[in-house]
C-alpha cells in the first residue's frame, strides 16, 4: 500500500469512530495560524496537521465570500503572537469531521486554549467541553466578561456558533 492510501484509511477510520485511538501527545512547530482557534503544526513524524483548539470558539474570520465577526482579526493576531514559529505540545483529544486534530495546545506548560478564553479572545465552547476543562474554561470566560476583556468590551457579542447558524439560513 502507498503511504497516501494508508493515511486515507487511517483518516476514514478516525472519522467513522469520531475520536483519536487514544489521547495522544503531539509535538510540532506552529507553521500557520488560521484564526483564533485553529493552527497548523509541522513536525517530524507528524507531517502537517491542522489543529482546532479544544473547548474554545473564537470569532469567525472574514472569508473571501463572506464577512467575519468583530474581534476575529484581533483573536487571530494574538494567537499568532503567542504561537507562530514556536514549538508546542498538543494533548490531542480527537479528530473532527474535517480531519483536524482537536486538542489542548501547551506552550512551555501554559494552556493556550485557557489563555485565549481568559483574555476575552474566545468563548468557552460549552457544547463540546467535558472533564476538568469545563469548570476552568467557563470560570475564565465569566472572569473575562466581568473585566470586559477582549470581545467582552462589546456589551452583547454574538457567539460564533450563532453567527455560523445565521449564515446557513
């Protein structure tokens, strides 16, 4: 079998099961930051992997055919400043329906997902949170709201999941 075929079979297996085979830990360098909650890692034995930050949802960025949300550029810039070109560890939790890894990104032991929520750059994505991250991320979001950090300067910011739902109509 070719390497490409083997990767396709693995990807299809992961998509069918919906989760990674086990909670893996990956290491790689952040090559690209797509938005406030998605990066691309490269590394030996890893190749190129798009990683969605687990448990958070940042404002939607502008696409060529549709506008984005307020604070999306700021969230992307902050994540770029934190991670671009840096070696990170990802505690991979699963693969999503798009084949992206979904995990907690750690830089020198710091939970970057939590930092993005604490700084008001993303929401705690309650629909997809579980375990110890739930109370931590929700507490950090509530604190960011109280202190009017980042997107919480807006008195009533629209969550990205509502924004996406509105675009589909």
